[in-house]
C-alpha cells in the first residue's frame, strides 16, 4: 500500500480517531488504526470494540492499493512533527515508512486481518432499522441534555441518553437522579421504539456530526454515517426510568424570567457556594448562599422582575443544575414552574426542559 497525502488532511483524520483507540495496552489491535486504500478511496478506522469511527477521503494521491495497521498514537505523533507539506506513506510487510522531503520514519506495521471486523462499523448496514430524524435537531438535543447524563452510576442505563421515538414525537432524555433533561423533537413515526446511547458515544457524536446524517440500529448497536464518517457504538441494554412520571402535571406558580439577569445573579452567588437559595416575591427575585454553622461566608444579590405572587416563595438548589440549563438555551427568556419548595421544579425554553430536585433545608 502506498499513497501521498497533505499533512493537514492526514493529521485531521488521525486526530479524529484518537478517542476510539485502546489506551491501556499498545500491543492490542484495538490500539491500532487500520489504513485501507481501495478504488481511489482512503479509509482510516479505529475501534476499542465498544465505540468506533471510520473516516474516508479522496484528497490524496493513490499509488498502490492495499491495507495495514499501525499504532494509532505513534503515527499521529510522527505526523504532527512534520511540516505542512505532502507526506508519503508506504506499508509493506511488517513495516510502515513515512517520508517527507529528507525526513524518514520507520514504524512497525501489523497484519490487517487481526483488526476487528465483526462490528457494524466495518460491515454493510444490512438487517438494521433506520431511524428517520432531523440530524441538526438531534445534535442540538444531545448537546443540551448531555450535562444531565450520569457518570459511573450503578444503574448503568443512566450513564447514557434515551432516544424515545413515539408516533408524533421524539424525546431525547437524560438524568443523573438529581435532575431530568428532556428535548422534544416534533416528528411523525410509524413505530415506537427507544435506544440508550452511552455518554462517551454522545460526546463523540456531538464533536463529529452537525446536520446531515443517517442512523441505523439494532438491539445492541447504533451506526451513524454521513459523507465522510461512519460512527459505531454499542447501545446500553436496560430499562430507562419512567421519566414522564417525574414531569409535574400541574404548577402552582409559573413565571417568565430574563435569562441573562437570572444567570448572572446565580454566578455571583455561586462564586462562594454551589448551594444557593432563591426567593421569589412580587417584583423581586433574591439570591443568597445557604448558611450553616460551619460557614461564615455570605453572598446576596437581587434584581427586579415583573412577577406577582401572593406570598414569597423560596427554593434551595445546586446552582450548577440551573446554570447548565441556562447555558444551553439561546432564548432571552425562560419559564420556571414551581409547586412547593420541597418538590421538583421545572425550567423550560422552547423544546428544552429540565426538572430539578431542590435541596431540602
């Protein structure tokens, strides 16, 4: 196998594949990147058997078809050290030669037959269901709900996001048990089904894809592809909590508030403590740190707001949960709905909402 390629093109492809490599044992085939040149298309692949990515390009000069694998991190280190010029790569037998002008490198190459080939990343997308969904809306949804995904929760199904497809709606959901984030995509579907995507996979999907994409799935795998990328992940097999049961059906108080003023006030108080109290009263919203016998620090602020209440209402909350929501909304205003200080309250902005468990004082 032999081809020439511009350094920036190759470096970008290799960089995109790094999160998909086995990191602990450099001797395993899953720590390698597979190079394949066939019919004028150069394809690079990486997988740790749980998640994988395939990147392809025609922006190169093919000289000899074939395939080989090489250590994924090592070859990126070499390419990064070279100048922004053409690079010649030649894989022959058990060695890979990398040349640029007078610079030459020799790395071990490995038999591509040992590279994992059983994953749908490397197979035709047959016998799998296709998810019909607006790609831009899906990426926007995953970006908004990602902060609420649990990390290392014993209930493994919480360590991912649920895509819940209904007849007229797709709900993208995540929860860490302290809050529940939901993004609703209005779309017709001829069947109902759900998929739980792992947190690591979601992080990479958000980086790689923007709008145009195709999704395919079965009981254990999800594949997302577009013109340049083919992404694969194993899905989480489990039963996601009944999230609709947590959403408040009725609200005693519902207020429309200014996003920037609310966010700035919370940031001022959370500079001292993440746990804060917010008091709503007619014409005014006050913020302060939660005091205890051990704490001598104190912060307070407030701003005027066009709200009307029969009596003041105070909630205590982890400020991060509200800031995560406000950071993900592009609206100048958002709605907050509250029943009691000790029951979950809801934050809403267009199709995005977050239900937050308050701190019980």
